[in-house]
């Protein structure tokens, strides 16, 4: 584990679940006004101190949220070992949280 960025366990899983919830609410709100091409979301990485805003295309977010273990994060906000990198975009990355990281 990388020092400083390796504290994935309990807090991280909770943070990701919490931020997913926040993003889901942002998402739901956006839908009321029609689906925009891009939406501002909060980075769903495992760093509990991170609340970086990221822009993601609506179609991309729809894809991410359809997979319960997939999270959208800012570029480089990837925790090797606890997560698998699914997609590397210019403005956001998509990671998959391991079942092990999830259960911690
Ligand atoms: Zn982050």
C-alpha cells in the first residue's frame, strides 16, 4: 500500500457510499430540468478528505451508476490494490472497488 493514499478500509468504503448518494441526489435533481450533456459531480475516490468536483457526461455517469461497484473519480485518484481501473478519461477515471475493499 502506498503511504498516505493507502488508507482504504472502513472510512473509504463509507465515503464512497456517501458520495455516491450525494451524486445520486445531484443526478436526480438534474433530471428534473432535463438531462444535461454534462454534470458536475464529486469525486467518489477512497480518499476521505477528497471532495474534488469532476465533470462527467450524463451518458457516462449513467453507465457508471448501473454498476454498483463502479465509481467515478478524478484522474489519478485511484487506489491500486483496493480498486481496479476500468476506464481512464481526460477528466475522470472510472474505478471498480474490489469486493475485499467493499467489505472492509
Ligand atoms: Zn478524489
